[in-house]
C-alpha cells in the first residue's frame, strides 16, 4: 500500500477559533485536521502520485500489472478515468528509465460515493483470481471531500489517495471475498451530486469556481450509514456461519469507512447492540444494558428483525428535513449506552485502536478513507511491535445512496516487510498549515500565495481551451511530474 495527501493542512483547533466552534467537541467527534488540494492538484494527480509511489517503494514490474482500477467520486471527466492516471504514470516511468505499464491493461473506474474504492478492490481481486494469468492489479482510491463554508460538513473535509497492489500471494493481508457481506438500498436525497445543481443560481453563487459540494442531509445520512453497515455486517456473519457476539470476541482488528472519527464508533456500537439482541441464548449483558437504556429487551429483538424502508418512509412523511425518522429508535438508544459500557470500551482499545490516531489527521477521504485507516493500522502495528501474523481483521466499507460491504481479512505471516514500505508517517509529515485567509481563499477558488511548492508529485501543467472544428481540447487537463 502507499499513501498520498496534499500539503495544505487545516488544523481543526485553528478552524474552531476562526468559526467559533468548540474545539473539545470537534476533536472528540471529528478529528484534528484535514487536507485541502493545492490549486495544481486534482483527484487524478493524487491517484497517479500514489500509484507511482507504490511502484517505486515495492519495486513492482509495471509490465506485470494487468488492471488499474480507480475508485473515486471526484472525477472531472465523464468519459475517461483510470486511463488518465495511467498516462501520467507511464510518462514518469519512462523518464526514470523504467518500462511502462502493460499495454494489455484494463483501466476501469468505479463510482458509488465512498464505496467505489471497495468495489474497485473487489474487481481487482476477481481479476487476479480468474483471468490475470499470473499478472497483478493496482487499485487506487482518490478523492476530494469538500463542503460549503458554514455548513455542518465543513469540518469533515479532506483529500488524498491510497494505492494498493493486489496479487495472488499478498504481502500484507488476504481478502476473503467468499464470506464477504453486501447490502444496498436506494435512499433518495441521502447524499448526492446531481449535475443539475450547477445550473441553480443559488448553488452557483456559493463559490467563485466550479465546486463539488454535495447535496446531503446529515441526520438522514447517519441513519442510512448505521442501517446499511449493520445489514452488510450481518450478511457477512451469515456467510461465515457465526453469531455476532462470537465474532466480535474473536476478531483481532476492525476498520470502517470513516467520514469523521465518531461515525465508525457509532456504527460499531450499533452492530454490538444488534449482536447482543441476536444471541442464541439469554444474555445478562444485554438485559442489563437494556435496563440502563430504558428500552424493552423484546422490543429491541423485534426491531432487529425489521428491514426498514428509509426512503419510503421519507416520502410518506413529506420529503423534507423533518421527514427523516430514526428507523431503529430502540436499538440506537441502546447503542448509546453500549458505547459507555466497560466491555465496549475494552473492544475499542483492543480491536479498533491501531491507526485511529493517525487517521484523525486526515479528514474525510471518501473512497480512500477505509484503505487509509488500514494502511495506518499496519504501519502503526509495525512500529509498536504488535504480533499480527495470522490476525483476523474485518473491513467495513460504506457509500451513501447507499451500499455497504463487510469483508474478512487475514494478516499474512510476512506482513512486516510490506508494512515498512507504506510510508504513512512520511506522507503526513509533508504539510503546510494554512492561515484563515489562505484556507478561505483556497476553498473559494481565489488566487492565493501558498508556501507549498510541488515536490515529487504530479501536477496540472495547463488546461486546454481550444474549441474549433479541426481540433478540440477545451477543459482537458495536461499533466507533468515535479521532482
């Protein structure tokens, strides 16, 4: 694995001072900082930089790569995608005296909000398993999360890319697709980026550039996240043939999609509460927690049998902000008590701790958020001397709209050598803190001087503006590598 994040950094303590928000609350719920792309960057440059680092750090033979899969929701082009990344990487490899990527290379792009990267990974795994004929695949997740200034999502911005090499004999972890769990359901206006919004005058006036602010409803999106990750997790348990309580007691590490720090913890508490409710025998812990939460145990059990139609209920209640209704009120109330329980706190400290601290520096990376946390976990496990050989992990991905995946992983015995080449800490170290003026100007697309010249990365060199009968490149970006 390899990581790239832009240099411009917004410390959330500073942001709280600028905006009057509570630093104690933001730090506990969201994290400590987020990154913003410099004016010379986009999702493709970040992806290409991460891929080139992967090839160089692990001495990969580019001719052995048969698929380059891009997961993103920050595309700038409705036609090309991963092939743009290929183009940049090929030219820099050639300049370095290395062979280009294989000409027999698949270049798909995957889109489903923040889950596109997991879908890209599943495609690469299937490619390697069935028709690669000994070749490898590279998956790269690259995204820019941006929200309007003053919105409830502003502190959850971020940008970055993670690249992963997928091969038949992995050097970090094996992926057990046969026992993975999938779930999806249509959730209407949960979190969307419709093109029509760019033609609305009110939306267009929010910034001086063509921004990519999503259309979202925070409370409704939270309900969707909890419901869908719970469904995917339980689908995985069914395929594994185990009860949730037994799985949570035996798994060695858990990693989730993290739009902000608290969201995965809420999801895990929700899953924990449902695991207690699904236990085959009466459970004293479940009864005690229900009493503390003031909810009937039988009511929670019955609620866990339901598969709520969130969008249908949303439509029935009027299709507005007030129409978002908690689909699992008893279980959610129980989960709030679960989060404070000693058993759950032990679960967090032993199964969810690795990589969490570093991930709090990243902000929301959309498709790259889950693999970035995994990368941080492996590098931190190496630094701390954790015995992780043959450890059982689970990765839970989520994409608004919505869909989720829960996938079992197993750490391979020789993981340390590969973990030592990820470069997560080095990627974090390359940063330049922005002032309020710089942040606001960069966010709004205004010209501003930044003390972060590009180094060892791809950049946008220029953008085409020709629109003639004989030749057209209007809006097409041209890229180059800066040493």
